[in-house]
């Protein structure tokens, strides 16, 4: 080591200069943080967040519980239980088979979008919605109550904007 290196002082001063530089930049300059959730950052159009299970125009669930999304999922985050559609339930489920239980563990999910790509029924899509925070792990296992979109027009989840950008990118 040279004499200057042995006394450590220049290295200490250099480190302090870096700290002060970032300190004043954050105090007087553009801050790196936002006051979320009051202020929200713009996301890329292809951002992948909270999934939605879509319904068709008549309000019937598109998902037919084929399980392809679960097979495609690298994180093994999706589980489901299939059931046969009963007589009189034609207005609820589009196909003869449907998912009586459909769950995604959001703590396992890596938001890769492979479930969306694997789905042959246009039933599952990732949206630009952020998965809400929680203190309880079990609350991150989203069931159909958190995934299936509402029947009413105002409760439908629009996935067209994201899909348009994904298609253009391809
Ligand atoms: S986005 Fe990826 S990790 Fe998440 S549920 Fe779908 S396939 Fe699994
Ligand atoms: S979401 Fe799609 S791929 Fe997954 S079980 Fe339903 S129909 Fe099959």
C-alpha cells in the first residue's frame, strides 16, 4: 500500500463525498421515491400484474378448468378443482366443465405471463393492476372472488390496452 492508502483518510473523504452528494441530490433534486399510493408511477404498457379470469359477452365464465395454465406455470402457483356444469347453469359457465375452485398464490407467482399464453379459452389475462399488500400470507392466495371479473359492465376488467401492446411488440 502507498502512504496515502495506509492513512485511509483520502478513502474516507471520498466515501463521505459520495454520501453527501447523494444526500443533497435527494433533498434538493429529483427524488427517487414517490408518495405511493397518493402518487402512482406510470407503468410500461406491457406491465404484468394481478390476473383476471374473464367472462364472455353474456357474463359466463370462460375458464373450462383444462389445467393448461397450471401446467405452464413455472412457479406452480395455480391450483384448481374442476366440476361438471349442471343443467340450468348454462348462463354461468360457457363450457360443460368449469373451475369450481381456482386459486393463484401471488407470493409464488413471478408474473411471467405463461398462464395467459397457455390458455386456449382466452380466460386468464394479466392486467396492469397491482396486487394489494397484506400482512397475512394466506391472504395472497387469490381465489375466484379475487380473480373472476364482475358481470356488470362497470366491473369488467379491460385487458384490450395491454393486449394491443403485447401484440404490437410481437
Ligand atoms: S404469471 Fe407465470 S408464475 Fe404467475 S401464475 Fe401465471 S404462469 Fe404462474
Ligand atoms: S384459465 Fe385457461 S388454461 Fe387455465 S384452466 Fe381455465 S381455460 Fe384452462
